[in-house]
C-alpha cells in the first residue's frame, strides 16, 4: 500500500490547538494507513539530552464502539520513528514504546460525551479538587454510574522548550473532577481538519473505562476500542449497614489520596442517590429556564442561585437551619453544590457547610419562624462535615442532620 504523507505543522499552530476539544477527525477517510510528520520528543543517544525533533507517525483507521454501535471513526498510532535529518542514528524517540497503540483522547472524550450518563469535557486544573490556580487543562469524565476504584498513574509532567515556548507531552485525566492520572501524550495535527489531537496509550483508556464500570477491550486486528455496558450501580436498592460502612471507609480513603471511590452519592444506609424525590441531588438542572432565587423545594428548603458559584457558575443550596458565627453575624447554615452555568450539570458537591446571609438568597430566603435556630458552637459540634468524600463522590454522614434539617415544619 502506498503511504500518503503530509508536511509537519508549525509549533505555533500545534501549541495553540493542543488543548482544544477536537471534532471527530478524518484521517480514517483515506481508507488505509497514512503517515504524518510531527514535532515530537527525542533524545541524543550519546548526551541523553531531550529535545524536539522531526518524527513520523503511522496512523491506521480505528473505531470507537459502544454496545456494538459505532460512536466514531477515528485513527490509531501504531508506530513512531524519527525522520529527516534527525534519523541519523544519533537520536532516538522517547515517550513511545515500539508496538504501543495510541488513540486520540479528545476524540474518545467527544464520542462518549452525552452517552450513558457521561459528561466529558476539557477543564482547567484550577477547577479540580485539591488544586490551586493552574493554566493546565484536564480531560474529565463525569458520571454517577457504578465505578471500581481507579488506580492513579502519575507519569512525570513532560515538556520541552521549542522556539519561544514549550510543547507539553503530558495529558491529564480526571473522573468527577478528581484528578486521576497524568500520562504521556503525543500531539499530532490532523491534516484534514487542522486540529491537533492528544494521542495516549490505549491501555490507559481501558483502565479508565473499566473503572467507570464498562467492559472495555481493544482489538489490534480491527483497531476497535469496544465498550460494553456500563454495569449500572443499584438504584433505590437497599444498602446494608456493612455496605454503607465500606462506602464510608473508601470515601475517606479516596479523599485522603485524591482518587475516585467505588460508591459515591450514597443517600443513607437504605437507598442510593440520585433520588428523583430529592431536589438537592438532581444531577441536571434546567439552568436556561430557572430564575435567580427560584425555590426548587420547600422543607427542606432548596434554592437555585444564579452566578454565585466559582467562575460565575450557578449553585443549588439546601438550608439546614438558622444560626450565627458567634460574632454577631446571623444567617442560614446551608449545604451547597455547584452547577455548570451552561450545561446545568452538577460539577461538585461541597462536603462542608457555611453560614449564608439572607441577602445571598436572591430574594428566596425561607420563613425564619419555621427554621430551628442552632448556635455556632452547637452547630459545629453536631454537624461537622455533613458527608464523607468530595466532588461528586460523597457518602452523606448519617448523623449530621439529626434534629436540624426540617422536612415538614
């Protein structure tokens, strides 16, 4: 078969596009294997100095399927080698192991977004749990499906200087906004669309989807990433006290190590969330039609707040009681969750509580006479954190609400 070849992309275009969500790419439209050249990581064999060099990648048509249905026609990297003057015997490719198969992470993410309860998109690390302000970006897969514990794989952040900037050869993956793994990545530009894709080892993707409850395989004969399932977790099913204790223990361990737990969103020791009768735990709100300060539920009192969360996102708060901070400030103790202002998906749930002023309720504060008054010291002693875990992986503390949150005052 005659191989097609495209010229290498400029660094400026490469760097600018490397963090963009890509449309479905079209390499596979060629009907067979193709070759593209890229600026990739290499090192000098004698000096062991890492640098950027001209590399050539072999791409073959590939598919992503879910329960037998094709989600995307894409491509896979099956070989990377030095080309041009860099292929002089003095240099070698790094971050790629011969025989390794790599798929474009951004195409996989786009294909799965909106399928079987998954929300997948590119986010900044500053929006992840446990991270400060950082310009780096992360592919995150949000799901409330049944999950297995996900082992963290931390490969070093790998960047190389080039011209007046750097090329980043690392991709970061998160589940439910909890950073899970940082893996080696090759940015390769699609000659048909001009889009740059992030190629990662397919084995990392198999680990990811198995942790999310999918059956996941990759067939090297047909170059197909096949997902089946996912295995649903029980809904409205009795959860034994033993299972609840196991969930709590795992949530605490996951929080300590910034990983994703197996259970997540356990309502109590009798039922699983999400429960359609509990408005606070609604995973998707109609943000385009909800008004600022709209009361979603009374007793417990739940309010939609427009634009009050981090980065201009929306929030849903559930009032626990009235209270004070011990210094003269009076208000309402609330628990809250952040809602994406564009999509309406719940992106994180605050495991703590805070004292909100009446003015923060955008005109929707509850009638004080129907709420219990809990002094600051008593509140902290009785409540503490109201759940175990963080982000979307939480297990509510069974004792936090005793005698506080009014259901039918």
